[in-house]
C-alpha cells in the first residue's frame, strides 16, 4: 500500500485551514487536537 502524496496533501490542507482561520478570525482553533511539539519531536528520536 502506498500513501503517495496523501500525507503531504493532508498536512498542506491543515496548514491552509489554520492560516485562513488565523488571518480571518485571529484564532487557532483549527489546531485543536494537534500534536504538541514534544510528542511530535519524540517521533523523530532514534
């Protein structure tokens, strides 16, 4: 099974939605439930 560009496409979509919300509403609600930095960074530790 190949994910192809699906993961990047999902990430770009989330970034676009978050940016649009920040510009229009001044909030970051779109990022609710996102991984915190420590968890995300932990995925790249060997």
